[in-house]
C-alpha cells in the first residue's frame, strides 16, 4: 500500500501520515467498500473543520490533535481514488479547494486562540497571523502555478526540499497546539512558508531559465 503515496508528498506525509492513512484505506477496501472518493473528500472536509470549535473553546490540545488527525485522513480520499481507479481532474479540483478552506479555518482558529486567550493583540501579533495565513496560501499557490504552467510539481524541480508543504505546516500547528505554543507555531509557519516560497521560486526560475538557455 506504500505505492499509494505520491512523489510530491512532503516529509510528514511520506514518513508519518501515509503509514496511517494507507492502513485506513486498506481496511476500507478489504471490507469490500467502494465509496466515491469525492464523498470521502466531503466527509473528511467536515471533520477537518472541527478543530475550530476547540480553538475558540480554549482547548488547543484537542484542537491540535484533530488538526493532525485531519491531515492524516486527508490522504485517504486520494488513495481510494488511485486504488479504485477513480482518479479525476474534478476530484483533484474538489480536494484542492477544500484543503485551502481547511488551512484557512485552522490558522484562523489558532490566531483567534492566540488573540483571545494568549492576549496576543499587538500589531506584531497581527502581522504573524497575516503572514501565517498568507504564507500557507502562497505555498499552495506556488505549487499549483508550477503544475499548471511548467507541468511539474516544485518538489520535482531542483533540490530544495518541501520543508513548508501542507503536511509540515499542519504538523507544526499540531505540535505547537498540544504544547500550548500556539502563537509560536503560527510564527514558525509564517517564517518557513515565506522562506520556502522565495527560495523555491528563485530555484525554479534559475532551473527553468538555465534549461531554456542550454543547447538542445
């Protein structure tokens, strides 16, 4: 079942999440169930919104656990699609949009918790909230633009690893939340996201530009 992973999986997805999600997928298939991957995506999406309730209820530990659980489950719909031969562009579109909503909700919840319960209300804190959210979206935007215009995922271009991929960002939020370092987790997400975006953008430009200049 390890073949159900993707080449562009981030490090947490590859070494942690897939070890669990593939077992869930294997269990579902072994019982003879053949659910629609899109329906599974919708169900996982609804589950992935639950951390928000616990952030606004001042329970970051449970919120963080649910963030990571949702990150693990996020691989199941794609794995089912691949093993059942039901992959589609429409399914990828649905999954991608729902993932962005989940990212926004998770960071909003963590930001609200920091604002309301950690008293992080100064301008610098608001900058961290903004950069964590925008940085997360920029990583995803970089990836989708590279796929659309260059035909390759950034993970397959150059040598800079995916140290700010979605699985990594959610794992950082998970660890920070269960340790009550929610604001610090947002700060780390903001930093690694923008460092990754700028460094990977430059690497892609140099890599693609060099290839175009090379003789054929």
